[in-house]
C-alpha cells in the first residue's frame, strides 16, 4: 500500500451521524499549501452500476509535469449508501480507498472528480479523501454544487477563472480549462491553497475540458472492458 491510511471513522453511518461527522472533519481541512515537490499526480473517479448495485473506482498515476501514465487500478465493491445530496463521500470514498491500496507509488498530489470545500458543509469527497489519505487533494467538479459566480466576468478564453462564492466566502474557482467550453469547478481538497489548485489543474490540461488525471480516471471507470489497459 503506497499511503498511510488514516482510519478516521466507520463508514456505515446514519445520515444524521454522517452530517455531524462532516461538520467535525471540516474543521481539520488545511486550506494552505502543505505539499512538497510534485513528481506524481493521481486522478480519481467513480462509476456506479445501478443495475447491479456495484461501485467501481478508478485511480491512475501520472508523472508530472510530463503527464505520462504509469499506473492504473480498478476496485469494485457493493454500493454502501444510497445517493444523498451532500453525503457523496460516504457512498463513494470507501471504494476509492480500495483502489488506492493497489498503488505501488504514493502520489504527491491527488485530483478527485468531485468537490473539495465547495460543499454546503465545506467537506466534499476530495477533502474527505485528503484527510483519510493525509495527502494534498484538489476537487475537480464538472457541475456546481453550492455557490455562485459572476458569469459575465468569466472570459471564454482557456485559463480564465473567477471566484466561486457561498455566503460571502470564496469556496472555489470557476475555471475555463478550454476556450468556449463549459468551465470546471475547482476547490481546495486538503493541504493545498485555491490558487495552487488552479495552477495545477491548468498545468494538467491536454486540450480537454477535464485535467488529464481525472480525464483518464473517468475513462477507466466507465470502460466496460476495463481489463484492457489505458497504457
């Protein structure tokens, strides 16, 4: 196992217990840069098969800054919790951790398809995983969960971004990763600042809307013939 797992709690909780736990864990999230040299970046995504109730997590490991794919792993297990808005991490994180256990090398940074602190209780799946893995994480959401932003001020040009705001607090960035394409919703997961998060997301672009780590993880998680490697 390529990381030091922090067993923070049990996953099988009633919704009210999970919400209370989120409020507690949110206080532990570090929103400042606590990362060293980044040589390897992991990408994480999930897929749920509603027909058989199975969750499938995909994790990929890329070199940085060359973004060469060097590891890819899949892990499947039964879904543990129905979808409840705001409690996505309790549904998906255990499966993601199962995929992480297969990594041979520890990443220096993790990009997660989902929210970091851009969450109603400031602890989306990226932040939750960051605490559990004790690794710097970035939330890379494809759609907005909470907050608002100035759509007029957001340029159509790749690289442009504006703050995502909720209750007068900046909780993320709305980032144009590709010119004239819908933006990504980027937020601090754990042990990284918002500005640094945006910098890494843009540095991991290869002309697609999604940064390369989560793009490849998304592709792997949804590949019906996932035994065929991306490498």
